[in-house]
C-alpha cells in the first residue's frame, strides 16, 4: 500500500514536469496549482489520478469553481 506522502510526491513531480514544459510560455499558475491540489486529493481519496492535460479534469475544475 502506498502512503499519502508517496502519492503526493508523484503529483508534485507531475506538476513540476508540466511547469518545466511551460518555460517561456504564458500559463495560469493559479489554475495549474489548483489542478495539482485537486488531483492530489482525488488520488488520496479515490486511488485514481487524472492526467493534468485531460479535458475531463478541466471540466471538473470548472464545475468546482462555479
């Protein structure tokens, strides 16, 4: 069984990779961090992860903001 710490490290690694890919490009850091936090919580609660580029994940985040 994986610990919450190891799951969070995996999610942080994905966020760092996404930020590195965005060097020199305009991004919305608030959205990127919100997606990372939501994904980390979902990973801990449901044992599943979204790819940060998944359009379904975008719609979940948009629904939560409404």
